C-alpha cells in the first residue's frame, strides 16, 4: 500500500494533466482564476469570522493573504493530535501542526483549510471544534478508531470540516484572535 501511495505522489495523474492542458490551451484560465480567487476570499473570510466568533481568547491565528489555509495556535497545553480524535467524532477534521515542523515540533498548532468547504459549513465546523476544546480529551476519544486519527493527521489534503462542499489576498503576517 505504501508503494502505491508513493507512486501516486510522484506525479500528477494523466487525466488531471489533460484537464489542465485543456483549461490553459482553451484560454479558460483568465475566466476561472478570478472566480476561484473570489470564492477563496469569501471562504477565507467566513473561516476568519467563525474563528473570531468561537476562538477569540482561546487561540491565535494567521490572517492569510492568499493560499488555502489558516494556521491556528491553541494554548500551549492543548495537543492538536488529541484534539483531532475529538473533532473526528463531531465530523470535523484538520491537520495537526506538528506535521509541519522538521524538528522540535509543537503540539498545539493546527492547520485549517477553507477551500473545499462551503462558507456556511466552515461556521459549523469551527463551532464544533470549539466545543471539542470544552470537553475532556479522554471522554471523546474512546470510540474513535486509531486509523481514522492517523489517516486525518497524515493527510496534507484534509479539509477543515468533513462537511464537504463542492480568493487570494495580499501577503500579511497579522495574527488574529
């Protein structure tokens, strides 16, 4: 299984390459890019609004100028990997920040994606995640399969909410919350 995963990570699938070629060759990028930027901006704003509503005083987060993710730093005592187990029970997933440190990983950060989740669902996902911070860790992890936690923690493409749905800004290092 590991070899199959490794093989798929080596290059983009042929069908994806063909679709990208058609978009570029057909001159569709000039139409699609502004639409994508606009959608991402709305979804980012929705995630930031939800964080302002449910995480103020509990965490600090970046206000991204572009991209697809918000970096959240919880209180030092919070282990994001343990929190993931609780979040999965509430149909929410994120990537624990420890996966992004080459050495000296911190346990408390997490990365939230806003591009694959509708704005309305981001609000629900952040509210559920905030509730996870209010419950004892042991209480929520008893019924969660260890493989589900590992899969979510190891996936760099995990969305911030499993409530799936089918906009870039100028750079900033501002931290909110």
